């Protein structure tokens, strides 16, 4: 029964292929979990003035980089070996793009950790910390929701993440204005306030990357590229 | 002569495939040329206090975004239709990644244009402009060389671009320190110096993206991932 045999063989291939895709998704989510914790721990180290934990975050970036390289290699191998099309291909390509976003979130965590070390050496700089905590909580929940939207292929949740980005930008602008005022009040605040400003900027970038991931989830699920389109347009795509 | 016919058919397919790859490369280089000019014109608008040209750059970012979407679609289609492997697959995947870098360079040009508008409205801020010109020239030549390395698949030139990145970082740090001094001298300088600082940061990011493109060129040519490896390691890979 050659047909039977072919089917079994075909099933075997497709079973292995599915396993590979699942493994790719799992690895991606592991990387996502790691960079989430990197950002969280960097901000905590900053707020606590804990130079030791900040050093730990800096060292941890090597693991993030390693995961980026491994995931890229795995994704490329899947394309070469399995020649996926349609939805499967969109998944693999989206992973390649989102991995770059995660790696950059890791870089932002490293920058925050560097500022944490600098600030802990200079002594406390309580000004601006409220703003940092606030924006950090916001962008971390965006990142978490974007990864969750990927895990569940939930384009509606991805859309909600996209909508948050504007609010983060507004919060960032407001925080930057507040810091500018502190700097003008007393020139001795300038250097420390600049460090806080870089941290705010890094966090705002984390929000941007979460947004990029969300756009990729919509692309994977709906097959339409919603980057550079107004949110109302993305809304229509998701509603289809 | 079925064999002859098969060959002709095969040649035809591979001829079309080659055309598609060449077209992808050309489109990528066109996008590269556009973002180069966006950065150049944004910096010129800033130095000249030319709000009109800055507006032009901001509007031009829509073209950059459009090219990103088109190139991504084209690259995905090539993978789906031609199922490239080995070197061809590396080229297509590298293009997908480098397109994201170019789009971000475009974003940085837009940010510089925004600052140019702000500064032109507030009146001249000659302080820090020397530093901006200097770093702009440096990162623009890196970007140009990285694109050139891609066009000629020249991994040695790509390696030279990677080596420049450290120098740009040093120049950026020095410029940031100078600006901090201006801010401390007179609090009335703070707001304008902050704008100049964001421009410097944007330019430093352009250098990072040029470096990413260079790393991808080495990956395409040598098949080895030199991201996150010391330059000496990349040197060995290119020397092989």
C-alpha cells in the first residue's frame, strides 16, 4: 500500500514541521520573558539604587544576544528545510522581525542598568523616579500583552497594545517637561536629570518595540501589514 | 528533445529568479539612497534654520515607510514562490532585516527634522552645531559605505564600517559632555541644548544602524553571524 506509506511519511514530515514551529514560538516567548525581566530588574535596580543588581542586568544581556542569534538561525533553517508558505511563512518571518525588537528591548534594559549604576554611585536622585516607575509599569504591561497576543494569536489584543503607544508618548512628553523644569530650577540637578531623561527615553522605546511586535501579530493573523497605517485602519483589518 | 526543453524551462525559471533578486537589491539600494538623503537634508535644514526644508523631510518619511512595506512584501513573495536556499536565502533574509534598519534611520531623520523646526522657531542655537555637523558627516559616510558594501558584497568594507562605530560612540560622548557644560553655564541654554542632544543621539543611532547593515553584509557573504562578537572575531570571519 504505497499510498498508506506516503501518508504516514507525509504525516511524519508535517508532524516534525509543526513541532519545529511550536519550538520556534516557545523559544521566542522564552526570549520575551527574559527581556521583560531584564527591563523590570533594571528599573528596580535604578529605583533601589542597587548597583549590584544593575550589574547583573548588564551581564544578562549576553543571554538575550545569544537567544537572538539562535532564534534567527532556527528560523532560517525552517525556511530552508520546510519551505513554508502562507500563514506558516508569515509566522517565521514575523518571528525574525520580532526577535530584532526583543533584542533592542534588551539593549534598552542594558542602558537603564548603566544609568542605574551611574546614579547609584552619584547618590540618590529621587526626582523623576515617580515618572520612571509610572512609564515603566505602562510599557512593561504593553510588552507583556504583545507577547501574550503572539502566544494566543490574538489580533484584538495586539490592536489594544497599538492603541497604548500614543498614551506612552504623551506620558513621556509630560515627564520630559517636568525634568526640564527641575534642571532649570537648579543647575546642580542637570547631570542627574539627564540620566533620568535617558531612562525615560529608553522606556519609551520599549513601548515602541512592544507596538512593533503587536503589528507583527496582526500581520501573522490577518496577513495585512498595518505598520504606518492609522489605528482606525488597523481596527478595520482586525475587525474583518 | 524533452531534456533540451526542460533545460530551457529551468533556465527560464532561474533567469526570472535572478531578475527578482536583482530587483530586490536595486529596490533596497534605492531605499538606502532615499534615507541617506533624508538624514543629510534634515541636518542641513537644522544647521540652516530652514523650517521649510525640515517639513519636506518629515513629509518624505511616508515614502520611506512605503518602500519598507513594498520591500518586505517582495522579499516574502520571493521566499514563497522561489523557495531559495543557502546564499540566496541569506540575501533575502538579510534584506528583510536591513530594511527595518533603513526604516529606523528614516525615523531618526524625521526626529532631526522635528528638532530643526523647533529650533528654527526658537531662533539660532549655534552651540553644539559644530558637533552635529561632525557626527553627521561621520555616520553618513558609514551608512554610505555600508550600502556600498552591500551593493558590491564587500565584506572587508563592511568590517571597516563596524570598526567606525566605536569612534562615533566616543564622539557622541564627548559632544554630550560639551553640551552639558553649556547647560550648566546658563540655564537659558537648557531647552535648546536638550534639542541638540536629541539630534546627536539620533545621529549616533544612525551609526548603529549602519553597523547593523554591515553585519548583515558579512552574514550574507560569509554565512556567519558576527553580531555581538568582538571586532577581532569578525575580522577572522572576513579574513577566511
